[in-house]
C-alpha cells in the first residue's frame, strides 16, 4: 500500500496503540488504520468518558498536526476518502474511506484525539448526529458574536443575566406578556371585553293585528298529525 498523502512512499506495518496495528508512512508520519484493525482494537477498550473540549484544556497543544487539505484516495481500495471535522475546539479534519471504512490519521492527530477522549469515538465523528451538533454549535457561536457586536460586552452580559433570571421565574409568561404589552395566551379571554349584540327585530313596524301575525305573535301552531295504523 502507498501513502495517500505522499503517494509514493510505501506504508509499513507498525503499532499505534496497544492492540492497534496500523500501516505507517515513514515520510509524512501518517497512519492508516483499516476498519478491521480499528474495530478489533475497540473491542478491548473501556469507555474513555466524555469528550474533553479544547476550552477546558491548555490553549497551546504540545502536539502539532499536519492536516492534509487535499482530497485523498484510500490506500486499500483506491476509493475517494470522505472528510469530517472533529470539532469540540479541534480544527482539523479526519479522513475515512466510505467504501471499506478505513481511517487515515495525519501526523499528530491520533495523539490529540487521545488527549481529548475522541480516539475511541472516531466512528462517531462521521455520523450525522455528531456533525449536526457541530453545526448547531457553530450557529450559536455566530449568533453570540452578532449579539455581542450589536449590544457591546456590558449590555450583552446584562441581557444574559436577565434571561437567566427570567427562565427561573415562576411567572415567566406574565413577565413576557408585560414586556410585549399583550395579554397571556391562556388568559386572553379575561382581558378582552366581550360586546354583547342587542337583539334586532327585522319585522316591519306596523300597527294592529296584521303586525302580530306577521311577527308570529298570536298564531297557534297546527296540531301534529300522528300516522294512522294501516288497515
């Protein structure tokens, strides 16, 4: 197998972690992990726990990565490999073959993944729930920057304080109604006066007996004709 980055160097068998055999490139120091080797190694692992976000660790990572931005082909089946962003404060991408499921790690990527408890979650990085969470986090970040730019740091912090107070208040809906100057939805009928319409008489204004008959007054209903039994 040839290195998908160097394209000329031959990959040699090596060991990346305990029970994890890889094919390594001596030139760029990248590692190819086949799908079989990864899942075999994963069976021996215990859950490493929650992902450690970059914000909770040192800003400067002691291990440097050489993320390959070019499209690469699988060294095993020669199919185009898919790229997925790791996220959680890490800016590099992982490469995986969508055909055979093998993974390519550029120099230093495996060590950083292990430091952040993501090395045993590589298969999840390429899943839709993982990537959807990253897109939502990026949307929240852009939204926060927009609010902070419009309000300023002091007013934005004050707005966050008001929101936190409002979320815990037992009469949150009433306070929102006061701020919006509209009655609460569930009690809307109590605040809107109901206008009762006056009864209208469409009968012509005439005097005498004819008027009473025209309006239906003084007219006796006809007796009900019950059906007669058949003879």
